[in-house]
C-alpha cells in the first residue's frame, strides 16, 4: 500500500537533472592546436637561427652533408629536437579530445576510431623523429658519417611521411565524420579531405623522392585546419542534433 512517506524523496537523494545542453569536458582544442603548431614551427625557426641561418639538409643529399651539419650545429639540433618532441604531445591530446567530443555528440561510427588511430600514430611518429634528431645532436654520433646519414634518414622517415600520412588519417576521420553529421561546415570538411588525400599521396616519397614536396603542403596548412576545426566543433550536445546523428549513423 502506497503512503505519503514512501513517495517522498529521501533527504540524502538528489533530484534527477535533465540538462537541455550538456557541455563536453576536456582540454581546449584551440589551445592545444596552437601549442602544437607553435612548437613545431618554433623548432624549425629556432633551430635554423641557432645554426646561423642554415637549415637541416635533406637526407637525399650526400652523407657528407649530414655529417657536416650535425657535427657543426649540435646545440641547434638539440634545441630543435626538444621542441619537436614537445610538439608531439599536444597532437596526441588534440586527438584524444576531438574523438572524445565526437563520441559525446553521439557519433558511433568507424571514422572517429580511424581519427584516434591516426592521431596517436602521428604523435608517436613525431616523437620518434625528435628522438633520432636528439641522438644526432651528440658529436660522437654525428662524427660517424654512415651512422649520421642513417639516423638522418630515420628522422626524416618518421617525421616526414610517417607523421604526415598518419596525420592525414586523423584529419580524414574528423573531417568526414564531423561534416556528414553536420558538426562541421561543408567547406571545412572538403578542406580536410583535400589535406588527407595529399597526406596519403606523400607515402610515395618513400620510393619517388620528388613526391616529398607534398609533405609541407599537407603539414603546414594542416595546422590551420586543426585550429579552425577546434573553433567550429560544437561542445554542447543538443536535442536538435539528434536527428542529424541518427540519419547518418551508418557512415
């Protein structure tokens, strides 16, 4: 038999809440994207400045060039490697945050997982490249021409096509998923798709050196894409977005 006492809420219980627009909790995507871009660009600019205006030569050149640069500019290489390693951390945080936000917004498709895989791999690739550069900053290593050239190739492989190709998966996953679910504008989705295509084509630089020109085309405009996406990706889940998610749940 129901009584008034039974129907009254207990003193220690909190009433249920149904917020109309809950907010995603996590790091600022904008801040993380800016820090990533600033650290990477800073690693190039400061390293070049400390080397008296000389930049790291291409590993496509003679082994003697690698030996000469790394043995003469060890301090510049060490600073550049340190900043590049630092840049690997924010891209990992960005990846974790943006994919978490997509899940929060109701996305349950493979695109978010592809973005997570690509971003984590990109972070690992960039960190590995920085560690190879750091190793090259030791004069005893750089003095050995063969070793210096081999490590130079590894630094390029991990930080060049290794990073960019994986970064392309991050961009593709977020751009396509966010665009089709109408969390991102169409122009931003197509910008991301174009960057992702260029990034994946840069794989060919491993066998056709002339394709290496695709690496900076994907990398540097990609910094801008990360920042703009951070500003346009919604943080609030609303009932109005539910039909959009349901309509493309299979994408």
